[in-house]
C-alpha cells in the first residue's frame, strides 16, 4: 500500500448515538479530509460518520493512475457495508463522490442521498476528449496558484494532488453517465447542493440532477464557494442543509 500524502488523507469514522449513519464520499483526486468539518457536525448531532478513502487517492498521482471507476466504487461499497447494521444509512458525496452516491444508493438501500457540486456537465470541455487524448497527453498538472482564499483552519484539510493522469478520466466520465441513469430510478429523499461560481462544474448540473431526482429532491444554491465547497466559507450552510435532509426522512 502506498504511503499517505498526509495523515489527514486517511479514512475516518466517528461513532454516533442515534442508530443512523452517514457515508461521506470525497471526489476525484480528493481526500476524506475534505469532509472533516461536515463529519464532525453530523456526528455532534448523533450520526455515525464514515468517510472512506477511495482507491488511489490520498497517496500519489501515480498510485491513482492504476485505479478506475470500479475500484472507487468498491471502496465506497466497503464503507457502506461497514455501517449496514445501522437503522438507516445516508449517502453524501462531493463532486465525483456525489456521483458514486447516486450510483450506489439503490443497491445499498440508502435512506437519502446528497450531492455537492457533482458534475454531469463540466466547464472545461476538454475533459470529454480525454478518452482519445490520453494516448498523447499522459498527465495534466494544475498551475500552482498558491493556497485558496479559505479560512485558515480549513487549509490543513485542502491536500490537493498537483494534477492527474488522463488514463483515469474515463472512469469519471463513466460515473457521470451512470449517475444520470441512476438518478432517474431513485425515489428516495435527496439533496442537490451547487455553487453558482464553481470553477470546475457547470452549475446546470444541479438543475439536471434536481429534475431527474423528482419531487423528493431539494436544491440548495451556494453563492460564493469554490468547487471544494465543504472547506469554503459557506460550509455552515452545507452542514445545515445536509443535517436537515438526513433528519427529515
């Protein structure tokens, strides 16, 4: 097993008291640390919280390059199974983690599902070309723009990869398609959270998911958050919305 890039990149579990569990699934190139603030809020309300580290994440780009969608789904399934003895299990995910939550919700009997800045349409249309372009462009590295403008206590949880190998983007695109299909088939309480100024996900994604999820879906807009909104300054709004959703089921 590859070494963790940081101790905070590890999976975590917080045992609760109310007999219910929330599985928090991070995004593409992300880490469980992105859910530390939300996880503690949910746990303080009595929920058991478990945040898996998806295969190939939280270690190195090279480690992630050996993984695909099936591996990320397997990591999430394992954590959901670990809390299957709870009365109800809720799924929530950031970005790709939200797509995974949608894909797995029906098969795992989830009581509710939440997506946060989850893509079905992305801003950078070059992503759609990567299944072909990956033969010519092996790796994409993001420009070093320094730390984001977030609260100081959140910086420790940021922990980004410097980029990604294009061989892995096919898995993300596959999950985008599968999540659309899954959302049509779900009839459980759901919550769609989306930042209007998300630098990665086209906000129209939220409207699509909200419509497909039907009458039991709630849509919450964030006005000024980055894609990684769980660490941004509207994180309390996210916590309140998720807590309201999982308690009103």
